[in-house]
């Protein structure tokens, strides 16, 4: 068994041949308070058979030890002997990842009621291990998001980037602007005409809190994205006064990039923005807020008298410079409220003086990441060209599911390196990690998302967990069949075709 068929592959595994911990005897759980919240996971998810859990001496023991000297904050040491499972970690996250390793073993055929004797020393290479789900193009219910969060946790991912607004739908409730969800949450299905009436929806505050809590229980931080100043058709359809022409606008059903964006010269612009982000801050306790910034045409700004006046006022020489002005103002506003803004790599275009705390997410290849790091911004890598766009088809076959204009093979995802070639060691320090992005223009059902996500997300999780020199696609291929069995048990629809 190659690394006990675990994905992502642990850093170090030593297997004790012919030693098994049997979970069906009486079990004593001893724990340091750091790990108290993890105990329900042990009793409900790992040991689903009838057993007696007691805190007195028993035939077998599961022992959680807090040890601040475990080198990595998210690291753990897991030791399984005939009568004891010992988890040693510095933090709750480390303990949680030990349990995810145990969960994978429990889901293995070999692991049913039995855990193999071994010692595992494990920690991640990158601190940012993300998955993005686009809930703007199509709406996904909380139940499906929770299923994905469980799967993300199983792969030791720690960021859920929740794309909440786009041209095709606005999902975030904003008290002062109720039409954002009442109008902006719904579109007419002109594209497929599969659905009669309007399609879409939005989340209630309670639902958002449920997702945030569910994620936190799994050591996952939710990063909400409100994409602006482009990709704004849903907002403009709701409040047309914030566009350059005044509308009317519609919640888009087509794909693509649209000329109508936020008017930079509107006197109420930042009052709107502040209200929107105050709603975000109220619901999302995490440090990071994604402000989008991608694919924002300047067409309207070049013609709009209000935008032209704003340019004059600011002494700008091209309409393109309005975007870095807007992004800087927004990032500084969020910083004053204790938050860190993230923008897609277009935020670097036409810009020379961005606030250094602004983080950059590279997607148009790796160049944005290189430029961001070279100019002192922390960087998240998710290049569409290097295995991170999980909406593309798995294989260049017109009968294959996924966006047809490009391909991401499982091997592409496996080969992804968050540190791009040619980056200096100093620049590499700015790279926090990477993400898989699940865009959903053509994803009408959760089942389609599952098929596109797996096993590419499994491959990507290993690319984010291990240093490049430790990766081996041959080893991954050996472990994948067992991992697919786990996915099957978890009712995940996965792609089962060619890997490269
Ligand atoms: C993007 O794919 N438009 C960030
Ligand atoms: Zn304008």
C-alpha cells in the first residue's frame, strides 16, 4: 500500500506490518481541551459502529496530546498501535487533520473497523489550500455546499472561497438594498430554456451563518467574494442608477464579459459599497474578503460624463486608472474595518500604487502572481492555464462534460505548482498557496460540479500539501483507485476517464 493510499499523501508514513487497531472493542478517549470539539467527529464519523466510549481505562485508547513543539501549526503526528491511537498536534487544526487521515483509513476497505498500525508525521507545504465555488452563475443550496465542505476537509483544504455575486445572480442579503436579492437573485433562463420562469435564489443570513459555522467546525475559513466593479449586471438590474447609462439592465443569462459596470462617478458609490461590505463583515468573521476586480471593461467609463469628471478630479489620464483608484479605496476601507482585501490579478493592471496589504489571486496564467509578488503583495495562485480551472473538461473530447474551450487533465492539476517557475526565492515568500476554481456557467446541478471537481481536486490537494520535489504522479495514480472507493462511499459522482 503506497502511503496507505492516502490523498493528499502524508509527508512521512511508516507502516507496522500486521499490526491493527480494532475499533470494535471498548474505547477510552483521553483528550486535551484543545481537541474537545473534535470528539463528536470521532464518535460519529470515524467509529460509526456500536461501541462503548468511556474515559476510564479500556481495552483500547484514543489519546489526543497537545504539544506546542509540533513544528507546523497545522501539522500532526498520528501513531496507531494494537491498542492505542495517539494524535499529537499543536492546534485543533492539526488534530482535525489527523482525524481526516483516520477518516480516509476508515473509508478504505482495509480500514473497516480496523486501522493499520503506522506512524505518520504530517504537515502542509502551503498555508492557503482553497476551493472556490461560483454560486453567482448558478445557485447551489446550503446542503450541497456543506457536502463540498466535508469533501474539502477530507482533502485537508482550509479555504472556501464563496463567489456570491456575478452578472447572473446576486446571492448576498443586504438589508439596505433589498432589491439586490429580490431582483438581482433571479434570471430568465434564455440559454437552455430548460427551466420555465425565473431561476436563481439567494441565501438568508441564517443560511450564511450555517455555512460559516459548518466550515469553521472543519477548520475551513470562508472567504466571501463580492465581484466588482465589473460582473455587476445583477446589481445594475436591481439599482440601475449605479450604472453609467442608467439602464435599464437585466440579470444576464448569457456568459461572458459585459460592458455595463459600476459607474465610478456616481456620488453615492461608496455609500453603497460600504453598506454592502458592512453586511459582508456582519456575516463573515474571517480576515479575508474577496473584492473581485476581474474582467471590467472600460468602455462605459470612457464615454460617461460622470466618470470623465471623476477622472479630471483625480488627475487621471486614462479610464483604466479608475479601477486601481476604486480598488485602493475599497481595500483601504476594508483595512480600516480590520479586513484584508483580495483581488483577481486584473487589479494590478494600470496600477502603480496599490495598498500593499491587498492580496492578488492569479488566474490569467501565472504572470499576475509573479507581478504581485514582485511588487510586494501576498499572492494566491489559481492559474487557469495550470490545472486550477476545474470547470474545463477533463479530456479533449466534445462528448466530455465541462467548458469545451480548454482542458484541465487530472495530471495538469497534479502538476500544479503554487510557486511558478522563474520566481525568485524572495518572491516565493509572498505566495501563500493556491486554489481550485469551480466556475458554474454550465453547471446546473451539484452532480455536475462533483464530476468536474473529482478527482482533480484530489490531485490539487496533494499539489498544495506536498513540496514539488516530493510529488509523484505515478504514486498518485497507484493510490487513486482506493481513493475513488472512498468517494463512492461518500456518494460523490467523479470523472473516471483518462488522467492525462
Ligand atoms: C475569472 O476567471 N474571471 C477570475
Ligand atoms: Zn460612469
